[in-house]
C-alpha cells in the first residue's frame, strides 16, 4: 500500500512503515505519530515480561510494571498526537536499542571465543538484532518528522512577528 504525492513533480509512492519520506506537514506528522508504535509495543511486551517472569521478586515486578505502563501510555499518547513526547521517548528507546545491540555483540563474541555451541543463536540473533534495527528506523523517522513540524511552527511564528 502506498500513497502518492504530487508535490515533488511526478507521482512518487510514499511508503508506510519504517522509513517515511518527509515532504510536507502531513508526512512529518505521520512519521512522528508512527514513532509511538514501537514504544507502545515495547511497553506491552514489558507488561507481559513483568507479569510472567518468575525470576523477579515483588519489588522488581513493581518497577518493571511501572516502566511498562509508562512506555505503553507514552506510546498511546504519541499515537494520539501528543508529539511533545517524541524526542524524549525516542532518545530513551534509542539508548535501549543500542544497549541491547551491544549486549548481543558481546554475547556473540563470547560464544565464538570459547566455542560455545550456538543452539539458539539464529533465533536470538533475529529478534535481538533485526527487530531493534527496525525500531531504530521508526524512531529516527519519528524524530525527523517531529523536527520538521517544529521547524515549520517556528517559521510560522517568525512570519507572524515580522
């Protein structure tokens, strides 16, 4: 599914998803709102992890659930148009993803260094490397959209003052 825009001359497809071309206010708002999706999904995943992880004690479960509910609410708010949260949540998500990729790289290095059999490395590699890269694309795209909206708002305010 692709929408076409004629603002740049001939019709060119506008992809929906991980990397949105920011051309106008509408595409910028779409990109910024889409950055709430991975935050919402991460929050829901943490809710289930907090509820069903038997290794957590009650204090850790409470902290996990508070963080999870915060992420879920922030994701919903961004999707509903509260775009002031985009830069804050994006930076947090980017740090989480970069930390996760660093941990994965260390784990892979340790497996190869000590010849540990890689029974589940393929599945682990998939969900711990490809999915974070997709999240990174969506968060960076959302930041780009938020930046464009902010720039347009500042330009509009300057024109009013002049």
